[in-house]
C-alpha cells in the first residue's frame, strides 16, 4: 500500500491538534466496534452536527474510515437506511520534517532477514533482492520514475542534463549510521522502481554530494 502524499500526512497529524477532533479519534480508536455519529456526540457531549463535521474531517484526512450498517431495533421512517459508522483507517499515518520513510526501511530489513533465514542467502544479497522487488511492486503503474520517487519523498530535481538529483534521503538517520547497508538497500529499491517504470536500472547511480541522497538518476 502506498503512503499518503507528504502534504496529506502532515495535514492528518495537524488535524489532531483540534481538541474535539483528537477526542473523537481516541474514542473510535479505543473501540472494538465502529461508532456512529449519535454515539460519538453523546460520548463527547457535543451536538450531532459538530460530531459529524469533525468525524468527516478525520475521514478526509485519512485517519478514519467509513462503513454503513443497518441499525437494529429501530422502526419507523428511515429505519431501513444504513447508518454511517466510523472506525480507524486500516493504514497508519506518520509524518516528519523533512520527509522520511523509516517504516519502509524497517519493512525491507525485516523481509531481508526472513528471506535470508529461509533460504540461506547472505543477508546483504537478500536485502538487495527484497528491496528491488519492493521497488518493482510499489512503482508499478506509476506515470514516470520522477513521479514515483517524488511521492516517496526523494525530492527529485532536474540536473540540467536529463538526469535527476535527489535532494532528500528518506532514510537519512539510518544512512548516517549504517551507510553501506542502507545505501545498498536504497539503490536496489530505486533500481526496482526504475524497472517498473520502464527505465534502465543502470540510470540509478551512486551520489557522493553531501546533503543529498546517496543515489542519483543519470540521463537516459
């Protein structure tokens, strides 16, 4: 599953700065069942319209999901109409400034260890293999390599000769402490993404410019 764009993730986190909205989110996150607007309004002691506004805002921000359930035990006009219910969204939302993706790094490292343990493949080889496969998977269907890596937080910019420099490293802190491991993982991930976008994997090359990603995209 692709992450929400960075701007939307920042908006989602900022949305919880509103006290009522945060209370509603915590109420629903702590419930085993989906919660409707009436129940949420009653729990917080606010008008139904107020609860509805904040709940739908949390849906827009990707923090809650909506489902419809037919209410039991109700009769009369409208009793057969499914009620709008809210539950936590299936995906987590995290945001950082600058944009980082340590969740992806953790997933790749864990998958590599499992792959290595199950096959006997050296961990480094397993990491490169699983990272490339993840790049292939996530970039499938992208309009272009540039669009994909922009969505993953690399902040690509034209280098003036048909290639791209990557202004941001999504794994910055990890790369600072473990450059050989993380940069190999990153390069393989980008190679998989390039292949998924119909580009040569050889376009992904090392980059040693301080403050930039350890990889760059060379001209075709």
